[in-house]
């Protein structure tokens, strides 16, 4: 049974926003109480959080589909719908989040680090929030916005200070078992270690982590053996330790050629040239191993490698090795740049940014792309004529009609709002006035023209002015 998984493909879906409610207050002796439909709740986000107690991606291997809860719809009586709950997914320290194309979305290091991978949809506004001085009795509400859905890839890169690399059966598992309290599987056949093992080593006043990377063989960087699966675990390590078997029984191998092969694979993988190396000649408790270590040591030192002779069985040279590694780790830590405090970068939009773009496609269609028009389309109930007219008013105020004129659109031309795979398409009928003016002030009820208090008139005037200037969306909604 699989117990360690360090790469999974996950399909995540954030919660959709709840629909707004179109309701009219009803009370005895008050037949025209006004609109009182509440707003829909927002959908829940999908959030990855680093949890120190999680060491594998096994849960996501068995359950690759994850979805946050939807927001509840609004109700009459000015009752807003409940927000959907965020879906918090714990991941191990060192998890990298990528999209399907391999682009890194987030590199999660450090307990508590969070990344919102799926944004919950906005809740739709109820007709109470849509009411204004010009639209006193809206007979419609906005739909909730769908939550974001995407496929992501999670890759785990072990966070350790030291990586033990070498051929299978070189003795890496034995070394980590005697240097730390880790208890990896140890046997006398190749590929005993199928998952990286972590151990904590204390040497003097230094404490560092050491990782036993599964055995590498020629071609590992191209996918042979287990190398490609676990070479990524070497990336975060500050020090590399070549563990060479001085008592191998294979006649076609020797420690020096083993070192050359592993170095070639590390170079082919890339990004590890700056890591300090140290060579450990293992199994020197065997006479033949000791003799071979004495022969090859001068050659290795001539290449510039620090060389130590050790034996995991007799524990010879382990103290010197642990202190040598502690010194390299301390130097690597001191060389790291100090972590900068979090900075907030503000990038204001240009004053001439319309928030959308219109372009003509090869087939003669005019396509409108932009955050606002696409969101407004998603939130429109096209079964409600008043809601469609409200959308027309908003698009006209935004300047979409003017831009279509400038792009050369004519009456009857096809116009699409949104991406190719999910767009609203219609035949354009240009007008010189907004949809509300054509329909005779949509949403207005003259029976509700009773005198209003001064404060209410002032609020209605401010809302009407903001609507004309486009200072904020959805008239009373707040940006998330």
C-alpha cells in the first residue's frame, strides 16, 4: 500500500456565491412596503495551508476532487444569505503549487503559510440593494457568481539541511539511522529505500535535519529508476553528501566512477552547482573497504572534495562527520539573505483604463473582454427582461457601446462578451439612449412617490451620482 506520495494532481473548485433575492415587503395595511430582498452569501475559498504535522500528500492521492461550500441565497426581510465555509487543505512544509502547464503558483515554506488557490464567487445583490432614486422597485436580483475551478499539481520538496546522495545500497539509510533517531528500512538489496527519510542531528550547539534520498542510478535525471521522482527533494538542501560504497560486490563499479555518475546526474538536473559537497567513504570497517578508501582518497582530495572515512556498523568517524556537516550548515545559514518583511505593492490602474477591451475577430464577431462586463454577464438572469435591461444600462455607462462604434460595429453584427468557451452572444442593436430610458425608467413604481425625508433624498442622490460615475459596482456592495 502507498504510504508516501510527493506529487498529486488535484481538481479544486471554490464555492459559488448565493443568488440575491427579489422580494417586496408585505405587511397588513402596508401593501407597498418596498423591496426587501437580501444579498446572497459569498462562496468559500480553497486555501492551502502548511501544517507541520502533515508529511505526505497521500490524502489528496486518494481524494483528488475538493470543493468548498456555496454561499446561501438571500431571503426576504433584508436577510442576507450565509457565506460558504472556506475549504482549508493542509499540506507539508515545502509544497509547491503549480498549474497544469507547470507554472509555479506558490512555494509554501514555513508553518502557517497560506495560498488561496480558488476564489469563492461573489454573492448576488438582492433587489433591496439595487433600489435607488431612479429604480425604486426592482423586480429582479443579481445571480451569485460561480466559484473559481482549476486543476493544480502539488509537488513536495523535502525541506532539509543535508542530503545524502549515492547509489542504491551505498549505506545512506544506515548512516541516517546512526546519526539521528530515524529508523528507515535497511536491507542488503538495491532500492530498499523507496521514500525520502528525514532525521534530526545534534552536533555540539548545532541542530540540523538530514535527508536520505532514494538511490540514484545513471539516467536518473531523465526518468530512470527512482531518481527523477526524488531529485526534487535535493533542491532545498544546503549541503550535499556523496556516500560512496567502498565494499561493493559489483565488479563493474568503483567509488570514483560512482561519484562521477551522481555528479553528472545532479548537473543534468540543474540548479545544484552552488551547494557545498562532502564525500563520505562508507563501510571502511571491512578490510577491503579500508584498503580501497586509502587508494582513492588522494584522488578525491585532489579534486577539491573534503573526504571522511566512516562506518555505520562500527560508528567509526561519525562524530567527525556530524560536526563537519554542522559547520557547513551553519555557514550556509549565515550566508542566506535576511528575510524581508512583507511588502504591499500598490499598482493603481491608469486613468485612461476603461476596464475592458473590444476587438474584432477573423469571423467578423466583436468580442468584449474585461473583468466587469464578464462578471456582470455571469450575474444576470436572462429570463428576466428587467435584469437584461439593467445589464444593458451598465454596459452603456461603462462605454461598451461607444467602443463598439469605434471598432466599426454595425447594427446586426454579432457581439460576444466573455471567453470563447463561455461567452454570451447576441446581435447588436445600437441605440442613442440607455435601455432604462427606452423602457420608461425600468423598476419605477409611481405609487411609491410619497415625500421622502431629507436624509433619504440625500442618500438616493449620492447613490444615483455614484451609479452615473461608476465609482463602485453593484451599488452598495463591497469589493472582496
